[in-house]
DNA sequence: AATCAACTCAACCGCCCAGAG
DNA sequence: TCTCTGGGCGGTTGAGTTGAT
C-alpha cells in the first residue's frame, strides 16, 4: 500500500520561499511554536506543505543557525566524522552546533568529497566561499562583525540568492541573534500590535511594518540599502542575552 | 559583450522509523 | 500485533551565479 502524501498537493506552493512567507513562518513559530508541522501551514496561513515549512525552518530560519563559510576546523571535523559515521548527516550536524545536515551534506558533496578524492590540501583563499565573500564586500562595502571569533562566520557569503529577501536571515543568523531580536523585528519596536494574531490576512501590514522598521522596503529593487540597514540594526542588538 | 560550462545550495522527493491508538 | 500518522533523514534536482573563453 502506498503511503499517503504528507499533505494535499493541490494548490500548495512549491519552489523558493519569499521573504513574506519566511516572515509568516517565523512569526507563527515564535508565537506558537511549531507544534504539528502538518497543521502549521494552515494555521499560519501558508500555502505550503508542512514538510516544506519544517525544512525551511530547520535549514534556514532557525535563529541559532550559523551561516557563512565553514572554518577549516569544521571541515576537518566533518571529514573525521564522515570517516566514522558515513553519510549520517544529522548525526554529524549534531556535533557541529549551528550547522544543518543539509548544509553539511552540501559542503561534503561540493568540496570535501573532491578534496578527499584528490587527496590534496585546500589552497588558502582559493576557496570559492572566500572568493564570493570578498565579492560581497566589494559590492556592498566592508561589513564586519568585530566580535566574531571565526573569520568565516563573520563573512556574508550568500548575498547572491535570487530572492533577495531571504538573505536578511543570512545576515541576521550570522550575528547569532536571539529571540529578543526577532521580537523586535516583528514588533517594529512597538510591541502592542504585531504580536497579535498573525495570519495571511494581515501579513501585508506586518510585512510593511517589518520593512518600515529597517528601511527601504522588501522589494527586489534597491534592496541593498534595505539589507544594509537591517544589518546595521542587527549589529546594535548584539548585546542581547543568549537565546 | 556574449556564450557556455562548472559550481553552489535551497528545496523537493521518497523512504524509514517511532509512537499512538 | 497491526495500522496509521507525523517527524526526520539522505539522495537528488534544478535555478541561479560565477568564471572561463
């Protein structure tokens, strides 16, 4: 007997997540927790499969995710753990705080496997991530996080994503923000309004509030200023207590 | 400047497992 | 014990990006 699909496929959206969808998902989870993933999209007002929501949250939106380049130490850890455990990415990810199984899997498949296969040492600064990070610094300007102990996690490597809105979270995650930051993001500094019942019905105003808080709005055009403002604002919040 | 190939990584798919009834 | 359901995992895909020519 075939297994029933995880959710009703008809009418559900697929493909890349928009900034608005991200916002809806984050807001809902921050307010209610994820609970039942299958029921979450309906309750949150998202036209997505529960699995898709879970994946998006786990791999990208969770505040404790560390984004940016893998350090040499992390890469060595992955290689070592892979020798011991094989392709058990979730187990490996559990040993690398802030890294997701998907991310580790990608790094392994794109970099480490080849490196092992070629049995050669990586050349410093020839690493594609480093190249792209410097690309970003050149195009947007120097943006550094002084309290980051690991150089690679202070570098923003993925500002090339088509859906520009997604990278707000890249920036913010790299700053290891806590729930207080998210609360501020969603409330726009006014905690009287935004934490009330959130659904697709009022997501537009929430999104507007979100964008007004940080600058020029969530549009594909002129988003550099927006994300720069967002980044700057996030930097101001680094002193918040740990999540 | 245009084209093509290589690369990256977010997202999807399908299977497996554990727990509930 | 069996069936069903939801969560989680690993493999794979494909759109977007970058570098080479």
